[in-house]
C-alpha cells in the first residue's frame, strides 16, 4: 500500500486557515484556459445563491497546465452582485488552486480533491469538469442539496425554494441519478462516512 502523497506546503497553509468547511466543489483541469473561467464563475454563483450560510471551498486540482488555467482560476471573480440576489451577509467562498501528484489523469486529480475534502471535514462534495460549457448556477443546488439538505443541523443552509418538474428538478437540468465521470463532469458524494485510504 502506497502512502497518500503529501499536499503542497502552500495548500497546507490554506487548509490551516480554513479549518473546516461545509461544502466543497472540485474542478480537475489540464489546459482548460478557454472554459474554466466560466465553470468557476457558475460554481461560485451557485454556492452564493443557494448556500449563502455555508462555508464553501472551490478546489482546482490541476495536472500541470501550461496555458494559464491555474492563473485564470486564481483570478476569476467569485461572485457577480449584478446577477446574484441573496440576503447579506454571505459567507465568503475560499479558493484553493493546487497541482496534483501521481499518475497523470483524472484519478489523481480526484484523489487530491477528496484528500482536501477529507481534511476540511466537509459534509458534501461535488466535482465538475473544467470544460463544461453548459453548467449553470442551479446545478450546484441539484448536486449538493440532496446530500446536505437531509443531514441533521444543515436544514438552515437551504433557501426552501423547491420548485421544478415532477421529480423536483428544473426543466433542462441533468438528473442527479445520471452520474457520468469520464465526460459528463458530475459527481455527487457524501464524505461523512468515507474514510480516505491509501492507494495500492
């Protein structure tokens, strides 16, 4: 059994400052400068609008991009007051941008994201692809609320606006049961009872 690779020192410092969080959204990437800015902004908008009281973190796990992907994530605006209408104050969203270590590919990127989620003791974690052109803020509620909305003590994080079709989802949004990792870009996990184990 191999040991879990250590996180970069800068990430350890950030984790120490954050302490713990309620929600985490991971964005694995490799040379996605053209699309990742939109994904980060939509993610931030969804977290701010639907979970204003939650302590949320966006994690970009990057595979060594050379096109400025990480810089775009680091500099992206995390909220747009013109389009997000929420009661103030909201909890600021933390942002972690880090390279991942290990075999190149999405598996190593996911492991870094889940390692950070475990360290922050998050209640719910979602992963979205960095090339999702269709992502909208509403997706964050669909991905995260089914998990945290049914856990004791977290009901206050939801704004109570359950609306949409017969299955409770707004028309045009992907069904939560349709989880596709290679290209679909959606992953919904409850990490409360998932211990992080070293990879073989």
